[in-house]
C-alpha cells in the first residue's frame, strides 16, 4: 500500500497526528474509491427508504457528472453554482466540478431572487444546478443580468413542461447530464485535470452571510481544506465509523466541513434525509454519532422539550424537574471524574426521564454534538449537557475554512469556545481581536482585493471578534463592530445581553439597542410555537402571530422572562424597556440573512419609530 492509500485507510488518531497526504479533495475521492470501494459513503432517504451509496459508486457518479459537465462546455477553472437543499446530487455536483478542475459556488435555496442573482452574477457562474422549479424560476427571472450563465441543470423535473421552448432550450436535467457523461469520451480530460490539480488551486467559493453589506465570495483552496481537517478530527475525536446527518445548508462552511472535508479524508459516513422539514424524524432514524446544530437549532430543541414538559403529566414533569436539578452540577464535570454517587444519580435520572428525551430529539447515540456559527446562550448548552447530550461549543469562520477552536470532550468550560485546534496559531491584538495563522486561512475574497487586504494582514487573519483568554480557553466577547457605547460612556457587548434573554424558551430573538443611549432597550420576538402552547394551556384566545403578541398576558410573560434574565446581568447591561415585534423577522424583508443572522442596520431602519419610542 502506498503512502496515500495508507493515509486514506488510517484511523482518526493517525490523521490527527500525521501529515495528511498531499492530495486535493477530488484526488481523495478517487483514492477513497480505490481503498474503500465497497464501504458505504452516503445514505440518502427517498420515499421513506434509506439508500446506500458506496465510495466506488460515489466516485463513479461524480465522474459521470464531471464528464457531462465537460460535454456541456464547463471549462477547467470554470464556476458551477448549486442552489439546493442538502442531498446526494449536491455533493455529486460539487465533486464532479472538482474532478474537472472547476470551482463550486453554493447559493442558499432560501434566498430571494435578488440575492440569488447577485451571487450567481458576482461569482461568474457558467452553469448552475437548481433543485427544482422554485429555484429554476429564480434563475430564469434573473437571466437578463447573467450574461455568463450558459446552462441550467435541474434535479427535480416536476413543472418543467410549463416552461416555454426558449426557456427549455437552456435547461438540462441532472439525469440527462449523468447520461451525457456515461461514456468515457471526456475521461481523459478529467484524468489530466486531476494530474494537474494542486493544493493551491481554488476548490470552493463560499459567500459570507452579508449581515453588514453585500455577501463576499471567500475563495477556499484545497490546501485550506486539508489544513483544517486534522484539528476537527483531533478535537472532536471522530473516526471512520462516525455517522453524520447533513441538513444545514451546504453553502455554509460549517456543513461543508462535516459533509465533504472530513468524510473524504477520514472515510466516515454522511446521511441525507428527505428534507430540512423532516430533520427530527431523520435524526431518530439515523441516530448519528455526531450532530451539528447552529444555536437556533438548539434553541428550537430546547423549546420542543419545554413544550413536551408542559404537555406531560404532573408526575413526569416532577421527575424531570428533580432529575434536572440533581444532575445540573455535572454539566461541566468530565464523566471520568464523576463519583460513584454522581454516576448513580445520573443513571437514575437517565432511566426515568433523560433517555426518553434523548430519543425524542434523536441524539441518544451521539458521542459528540456541536454548536457553532453564532453565539449561544450558556444556559442552553448547560441544559443539554445536563440531559447527557455531549454538547460542545466550537468556533470558526468562512475565512478560516471552518472550525478553529472547540472544547475538548473532557474539558468543557461553558461560555467559552475552548482552545485553538491543531495547526492554528493565534494571538490577541491590543483591541482584543482574535487573529490567526495557519493553512486553513482562506485565499481572499473574489474580485475584492481591498477587503482581502483588510482581512489578511501580514499573513494574519483578522477575525473581527473580540475575545478573552481564560485558562487556555477562548471566550468570545462580541464582534468588534458590534460593541456599543452608552451615553454614559459604558462599553456593552450586545451578544451577552441577547443570549441571556434567548435562553428563555419563550424568546426567539432579542436585538439590543444601546449605542449612544442612556439605557439599554431591545426589540424582542417571541417564539411563536412555545408561547402559543403556553397560551393554549391557559385558554387564551388568539388567531395569528400579531394577536398572540398583543395579548396582555403574553406581554406579562415576556416581562417576567426579561426580569429573570436581567438578574444575571450587570446593572448597566440590564434591559430597561423593550418592544415586542408583531411579526417574525424575515429574510425576504432583509431583516435577517440566509443563516438567520440579524441585519442590525436594516432592523434599526425598519423599526426606527419603535426604537425612538423606547426612549421617549
């Protein structure tokens, strides 16, 4: 076995300690197909049935798609766009483009047409893969502004007959492209492209969320991907037997690192459910050993458990409350250091309550669960760790190609994001900003040298995040640009205040207003599902979101939750007045990004009258 094959077959600890083979991701796919041909790489659920795909099949289907793309004229170095929920066709398109030496550009399927048009145009996309008619309609509507776009490939063909002959002439189905590449006519071109491929080549373009302006296209090289993998594997203690459910958008670096980066170097398994709407059901069926959730996912699961406890009988609710209180002190204590009494205490709570709740959310077999991509309320992390879910907080950026810090599984300090990972060099600037170096630092922003030069200075990536180091662990204070100064000259970190409030299952979003103000105000959005259940239990009448918000009892409930949160904050950080939003924040209205990050400037403009009323 040669060195590359040995590395491809190596266990996780070997990958973490030794240098990875000098192979790009597409080259690793070819190696995986040779070393692990019959091993299951992917499972996809279609019409209720989980269908396995081996590494050999993964490579062959990606190669067929690559040959099809070549036949359609996609050049080496060209750009392939993908607008779809997570599914096997997403990664086949991505790896097919990679085998051809092209660059993949992901676009959020939840984005409205103007955002889709901007990314596809700015990224100079030559061919775009659309999941269905909804996504195809966005592209067709934007076509006048997309002169470079030559072809549209559609995965689900329902509705295509409704298009005009002129529109249909620009469209191929995914199966047609696979059939086009069924022969070996363009195989030589793929072999040549792979032979020329170098780690310095760009493999992906991942667009930032655009919370403060237009999204920027971060250019990710194969070296960046190879550089971030050892730290992820070592810190999370994952191996080739790890299973993962892929459901967060693949146009985000967090999902890319666990769906493509790590599995291809490690040989682990990825599962694609039927839809983003069936995640909880899919979780129960897959019972993955690893799970990644952004804070909103954990907040929703927290709310779901809160609702379940409201609906259950008094006996079970009492058992939960007693078990939770008894096990709360164990949330940050490594299991290896639990006393016999503590083990027995947890075992009893697990048998009586926690096991059922872990099954309910589908995480009973999770060896590691992650939260990242945004800050999370420490109480939410503490809640799940108390239930026995091994939740750790990690941190990374698009520009760092994913995770660069994270808790060690046996050393969790809630409220921090742990130490830096393998291969990351870091320093903290005088301003408190975290800066890093390493192979995982991206190559720059596409067609934006000025922003690139501002972000990477003398080889150091300026993350824009203010941090504190505490005993080797990094605590994220806030975004440098988001820190507020009150009229009294006090510095405030809005994320600390907002996360404290969002620990309540009744509060979905909290946007702090304090810059230049005499006290802290906030715009608050209720969690409709949880508050609705609360209202129904009290026989309160409502018909929709606004009518529920305007119920006096709901106002009192949120006042109590904010008062409870204020008790945990310094006096200067406490929310003195708040406004309840009468509608949910909406991506289409420009209030949040595709990743549900709040666009503060847009919110402040849209609700300027409500904000001013807080200080009247």
